[in-house]
């Protein structure tokens, strides 16, 4: 069983308003991420919220999504990864892998997520690759959950990608370099 954890707890400080609620092609960025997860072959979709929860939570309409509130969101991405992994272990103990994804990559779709799951083989980490970068969304086998729980502060899962390069297989995601961090990014989109 593979679960998805959508990391959406940040304050979008560079953008100046919640990027989760930016609309692209009739849906918010977070709604697009959730739809990709629900349309995939994955068993569970969790969304980790934090900053601006009161304006973001009402936009999540699908009852199949598990919403997790990260009260420590100000610490950084590591706190969202930790709470997501902890909750998926608690609520879905048969989970054997998890995909960590962001809500600000508007071109993630179910097909890409399914490719990550299907590529799982002898390698324990299946990452997306774009512009010479290995990054999100990324699938981690259960063998890495304990290390993901040790991340601190601004550390993201990239720390494990750097530590275990021999454990990584990749899926091409050419549009993965398009993410929304600033108003200029959004206007280009």
C-alpha cells in the first residue's frame, strides 16, 4: 500500500498570500494536488496544513482526504514530514511506501504518481527528475520512515536523497521545475 502526503503547511511568505489557494485552470493549487492523489492508484491521501489553515481547510471538499494540522509548521518542512509519517503509520499501518508531494507543482498528475509507484523495485526511493534535479514528488519505502521522522527544521526529504544516492531510481517529470513560490511564478503560469 502506498500513501500520499501533500505538504501544504507553509506560510507562502515569498508570495505574500497562501499559495495553496491560488487558482489555476479553475481549481486551487491544493485542489489540483489532491485530485492527482485521489485519481492515482495510491490508497490514502493526507494533506498537512499549518499556516492559514482557516482559509485553506474550507477549500478541501473531498471527504476521502485526511486533513492533518501541523501546529509546529513554523519550524519548517521537517515538522510536516514528521507529522505526516507519524499519522500514516498510526492510521494506515499496512502502508509500505509513501509519496511526499508539494502543493505548488501544478503539473503533478495521477499518471506521474502512478509511475512512481510502478517504478518501485529494488530501489527504495523513486524520485522525480527535471532540469538535472532529483526532487519531489518522491516515493520512499517504509525502510526510510524512521529517518524521515528524524528530520529537523527546514530539512526536507532532499537530505535522504543526498545521503542515499545509490538507493534512488527516477521518473522523468519535465514540468516539475515549474513551481509557484512568488507572484512572478504565478503570473508566468
